[in-house]
C-alpha cells in the first residue's frame, strides 16, 4: 500500500485528529452565544479524561508511593511531544490553521513551527509551568476542604482575565451561575476557615496562574496561527526543558532512578495510561477553551470535581458525612448545571 493510501486510512480512523480547528473556531465566542455540538463534545470529553487521569495519577502517587509528582508531569510532556512529533511527521496532523503554509519542513527544524511563533506562545507555556509548580506548593500548608474552596474561586479570576486579555463579557445569567459556584465552595469549606496567610496567598497565586493560562489559550490561539495541536506542541517544547532543569535541581531525577517500583510492570502500565490520558486532557483543555471559552473550561473543571468526589466515594469510600459540605457541593453542582444550560441555549 502506498504512503498516501496509508495516510488516507489513518485520516479516516482519526477524523477528530485530522480535522483542524478553523479561524472562526479560534475566536472567543461572543457573550450569549450558544455552545455548538463540537463544543459540548469537547467539554464532556475533558471531564471524562480528567476523572480518569486523576485515578491513574492517584494510583502512581498513592498505591505505588511514587514521591515525585513533577517527574510524572515531565513524562506526560515527553509522551505528548513524542506523539505529536510522530503524527506531524506522518502528516496525519498539522500544527497550523489551514494547513502547512506556516510550518517549517520536518527535515530542517526540530521545533516544527517558526521560531517567532514559538516565542509568541512563551506567555502561555510559562503560565502553565508556573501554575504547575505553584499548585504543588499550595497543597502543602492547607487542608483539603479549604484548598478546594479557594481553588473554586478560580472562576472569578478567569472572568477577570478573560475581560482584560480578550475583552470577553458574560450575560447576567452566567454571572449568577458563577456566583452560585463560589457560594457553594464557601459553604462547603466553611467549617475549615482557619486563616493561614502564606498558604492562602499561594493558592490565590495558583488561581491567577490558572486563569491566565486559560485566557492565554484563547488569546494566543487566535493570534498565533496555530491550531490545538500546535499550541500543545509549543507548550511541551518550552515547558519540557524547564521542568527537567527544575526536577534536576530538586534531586528528583536521582530519587526516580532509585525508586523501587521503577521497572515494575504494574507501575509502568499506570504511568503509560497516565501519559495517554494527560495527552487527551491537554488536547481537550485547548479544544474546549478555544471552541467555548476560558470560563467554560474553568466551570467544567469544577463540575469534574463533583464527579471525581462521587467516583472516589463509590470506589474508595471513607468520606465523612458533613451537612454543610454536602449543601456546598450541591450548590456548586447546581451552579455548574445552570452555567451549562445558559451556554447550551445562548443565554
């Protein structure tokens, strides 16, 4: 079979991978616009892949007691870049909107995109890297209920970042649904309101980094000429070396090489599945943000947390009963559903 025929067969099997995100899809949707079927698919796919990724990461970090979370992130980035490079080299995908006009020949450059374009995505990559590092630090000095409460206020930071970076505004119905989500988070964590200046500050910095990261996806996705795969590629090319330097300084490389289960078949399977799900979740984060909005992605993250709690309780149990926590989680869930209703009906 000729190479062109093989490529055509792969394209048929991977319609989602081959179909590029058009210029109109990369523009932030106007306020009050209804969510498309593709946008709804991206949102649901993100939540499903996020729950699965959480399970595989939990298995690696808890069941196998792997001590280096940043090393897992580095493996995920390396896997993503390897897969993107292979798909691009086999011409199954491209990194630019509308074809290969802005791409550099594979044989002439390892970065596969113009250097100026790579530099343009630098704010996106750095906000993502800083978000990962700060998030790890934010978990250390604060209890889980309060951490969840403060992290859910990200929706407010995202609305502000969207307005400042992309000019995106939202209807009163959407603002009301976001307010309900924040109120639910406060109620859920009200029994744990123990003030810690440093920990609170770190969590709010993580919220700002998250909001900037999602807003930069919408803004840079529109102006860079890159599609979803191109943005993922640039993110990995920039973040990978920086993260490798960070974990080398921390001594995580030596810790990983001495890890007792490193060559265990079970641990390697968990890591492989984690890397695959990380690739999918990154793809759907970019797709959901560009097709819908940064705020939609943030609300999907909150809604995903509700399903994660339910799945965790069903599989692992051990969650204590707390009336205020249940009321708060219910308010957050209702706010997320109201937001989804507003987006689906263009309100």
